[in-house]
């Protein structure tokens, strides 16, 4: 009995001590120093828990309030929310159309602080459940350590879908979906034994998308909605290094052009030869497949004129029945007249918008700190309506973006944290076209981004899990020869 009284006394002592420590709280008029910054963001109903840490804290308490339901979580310097509790909160928040209010109290340098509460708004517009990206160190000399990964955004499960340690250190370009469909995707595996790895209806093929008439093998690409075609650029790419403070690596084209690949006939359909010799790159199909959007600039001497190279956004017709290009290209947005250069255009699946990157010059925006995402409304035919997305962009590079299948979300790589490592951020675009504050892909341990020294390049959303893994890619690389393609002579309508 004395033992139980002693233990009970200890419990009361520590409980009163804890209460006493929290009774001396400094109330602040600021938000808590969260990492990642998840304050006042809009969330999809199917996202993984937004675990976070409080910078400099030695003890943290967070209360999540929804109507009359309250959940309290504690941690040493971070808050981890159980999956079942989190999912119930999200579903109830979406059902009630009420925000989750988060109040954080943290002990920093011996003092407890009560911060201003912030809100999590939950929408029933779901995010596609999978995202793939290329994990690569942000340095020119370490390109041969590359993995392609797939992450389930509804939980914390990540798997490697291709690893160049299994393919003799061959360079791997980023993974691209068609229609956000896991049964339609490709990536390029460079060097001897490589090729374009095509995943079509779950079957893997390796294609040699190059002929002697082309400048190079296929590089930047995008699928036609039918899945039969893909449009690519062919580029003679030269890397260079800046001596200017604040800028690092530059990549530019000494020549570039466009092609369409027909995956059923193994035929390459080149860009019409009677067009002027210009730089053409970053092609994408319109949502209905009737147009190809691309970036275009006059040819000039490089690298001497690199700071003057600015790409405009153009489009040209494509006839899938005849497998022909149009006879003229129209300027959709004259970026050069606005003093910027267009890169990486991406059309929304509903055909309403085109999201692109605006940089000061050139075609390698990932190392340009000024790079921002701009949104073009394609429904406005008479006047070009551009949203420069001030609530989305940062003072560091924001680029490498892709859409969700419902056109309500897009993901992009941002270097806003440290200027060095790109991380995947999600942004909600509501039915009125308003873009909300973006948030970074949640991790089980919120410190992971500070301990993982890789960039998440070209994040792409998908409606499902890919039907292959790294062992399948290794087998394809070692045991399958690349299929040859042939050049189609007639390319005009």
C-alpha cells in the first residue's frame, strides 16, 4: 500500500510540476516557427499527416480543434499525428466544411510560448495518390548517383522504381506520365545499353529514339492524350559555369528542334523543314491533342549571348489521323516582350490553363533564383490573362511542375528552403482559379528534408501505382535490345 501511495504521490508531483511549468506562459502575437511551414494551408482530404517540428524547441504541445472535437499531441521538438486520427480529422473537416484550428505551445530556451493559432482548410478535391520524382544531388559532378522514386502521398510509403546503381551508373532522366496514368509513362536511360524506357499498359519497352538525321536522341517530352504519340525535343546541350555570384550552373542549347514519336509504328515525325532555323524546345500537347505548345527563340551565338536568349510560347497544330504537323505556328505569349523566358509549359487536363516557368533568360531555370511559376488562362482568346501567382512563388527557384488529373492541384519543385535542394510542393487551384498557399510533401519525420541531401526533381502526379520496379528496369537494361525507329518523310498537313 505504501508503494502505491508513493507512486501516486510521484504522479501528482510531476503532474503539478508540469501544470506549474505551463502556468508561466508568454503569449505571443506571432505564428510558431514551424518546419516545414504548414500554417494556413489548404489540404486535400487524402494527404498524409502534416507532422512538423518547432525550430529551437525542447518541448511542444499542439491542440487540433474541429468544432467541439479536440485532439492534443505532445513531443520533444516535433509533433507526430497518428494516421487513423489524422484521417478522421480530415474527413470530418471536409464533411463539416470547417477548418482544423491548430494551437501550438512550445518551450524554447527554458520559456514556454503560446503562439497564434493557424488553420488547415480541407477540400474534397483530392490529390492524385502517387507522385514520382528523381532523387539527385544538386551538383554537376555527381550526376551518376540517381534514383527514380514513387511516393504514396496518402501515407509515407516510398519505393525506388529505377536505380542507376543497377544499370552501370547510366544517367537517368526524369520520369514522365501520360494523362497522370500509371500504365503510361517513360523515362530516358542514357549511354550504351540504354534507350527510352516506355511503360505502356504495363508492358515495358526500350526504344532508340534517334536517327542519323536528328540532332540528338529524344530529350524533353510529353504524351499525346491517346497514348500512341509523344512529342519530344532534340537538343545539342552544352553545360557551363557562371562566375557571377549567386548563379552556378547554366545549360543551353546550341541547336534544338522537335519531333513526334509514333509508338505503334516506331516512326519519328520530324518538325517541318521549311520553318526558320530557331531554338525549339519543351513541347507539350494540348489537353485534346490537337495542338503542340512549345518554347521558341531565334538562334544566336552561345554562350556569348546567353543573357539575351528569351523563349516565347508558341503552338502549332497536330493531326493525329494524318500524323502531320501544321503549316504555321502562332505566338500564344510573347514572353520576350515582357523581359522573361518561358520554360516547361504544362497544360491542365481540363484544357483551361497552361502553367509555365518564367525566368530572366535561357532554358535552365532550376538554378535561376528569380524563376517563378506563371499561369495562363487558355479560355481567354482575345486577351492574354497571366497570373504571376504571388502567393505561390518564393524568392528562390520554383519550377518543374505538373498537374493532378482533376486540374485542381499542381506539384512543383521549389528551392525556397535553402536555395540548394528542390522539394515537392503542392498547390491548390480552386474552381475560381485562385491559387492557395503551397505546402511541402509531408514526411513521417519532419526533419527528413534537413538530413536528406538530394533534390526531388520533376515531381509528377499519378492516379495509381506504377506496374514496375527497379529490378524490372535492370532486367530490361541488361537483357533487351533497344528497338529502332525510322524517320517519316512527310510531316505537313
